[in-house]
């Protein structure tokens, strides 16, 4: 698949970025997110830390109700490609979001075993080295997602921190990447216009900022979408 084909594999936003609502924990939350305009839903499997993990059985149930063309992202912390492939097959998502660096196997394994499934690699933006890491991965995946975790900690942070990272570094990645780039990390109604203007991402990814006591808050969700669609 060429880089242009990778970009074309994701529906193109017209004048607004694609929005992914993460940490979906029920069929009703999936329906609510879609009703407000989400074009992708994130389902968080077992993680070493962070909000939103649910059982694989529930992920499979929710995925079965998500209509096309909505993308279902399985967030997996597994780092062996065979284990990641097994994970995807167990829940039937149409996208895999790999939140940590691959430790064994290669991205080619996905092309061979599950060619129809899109692969999104998370890059935790820390410093200039993150730019090189992202651009290297971009040659091998369908999209990147820039987040604010810290995989070097004793208990890894692999997302859901609610922190904003250095958007100047994210902008560098967006400008040079040949595949779509999603922006995550501390995005909320109060800063989303600045984020869009500063980074110019293909897509936005959020979780905690549209939740109250861990549950999707429809007022916060509406407020966020209104800010994004403000001209």
C-alpha cells in the first residue's frame, strides 16, 4: 500500500478534523458519541494505568453494534505482534491502536495476517526524539496518534493522562508525516480551537474532558463539538 493509499483509507475530513471519542464503556455511550458526530470510537483494553479499560468481552459486544463507516479502535498495550493480532481477532475491531512500542515482531506481520485492519501507532510526544520516532513509524502504519504518556515510568503511562504535550513538536510531525495524524492529550472545549490551529491534525482524540465521574457527559460532548465546528 502506498502512502497516498494509506491516507485515502481514512475518510477525509472536509473542513473539520475527524473526532474520535475514546474510553467508550457501553453500547449507549457508543450511540451517544456517534449521534453527536464522532467518526471513530476508542475501546480501551487492559492497561497498566489510566482511565477507561473494559473487558474484552464487552469490547466485542460494543464493536458488534458500531455501524459502518464508524471506526472501532481497539486500544491494546500488548507489544508482541502475534498477541496483538490475536487480540484484534477476539474483539473484531476494524482498527488497532498500539499504545506502546512493538517489542517483538514487525509491522509486516499485520499486513500478512490482517491486511484489512488499519494500524494506528501511538507516539508519546516527549522531545525532539519523538519526531524522529513518529516519522520512522509513519512509513509502516496507516496513521499516527500523538499522545502525552510516559512509557519509561515503572508503571507505564500509555494514554489518558489529561496532559497537553508540546504542540510545536506535534506540528512538526504533522507537516512531515505521509499518513494521517491524530492529536490526543488534554484536549477540551477550552483549548481545542488553539490545538487545531497550532497542530492542524487530521483527527482529534479525547476521553476525560467529555466525562463526569467516568461517564460520558452529553453536555460536555455537545460543548466540545460546538467548539470544533465553530467557524
